[in-house]
C-alpha cells in the first residue's frame, strides 16, 4: 500500500484504505473516494493532485491525497 501522492500519473489504482478523522473520511467518500473504488492520478501540480474518480475530475490537496491509500 502507498499513499495516492506516490501513484504514477495515468495508472489506475484501487483505493484500499482511507485514513484520517471521521469528517475527512466522510468528505472523501462524498467526493467518490470509496474503498474498493478505482482512482487514476491525472496530474500533480504544486502539491495538489488531480484525479479521475467515478468519471469525475477532482483536485485534492496533498494532505488529503496522503490519507488515501492505494
């Protein structure tokens, strides 16, 4: 397992675990980050990570991305 920040751009990964406080987990789940779901890193700009999850492009901060384990 590794944090989403270390995933290669263009490579599809499966979300294995979401860390952090309950509010953080709920926020990420609402955005579509669920354990067992697919996530693809599109780009990383200035620490922020742009991902494709459930056919939506979403930008998450580096801090949030480090809580998503793939």
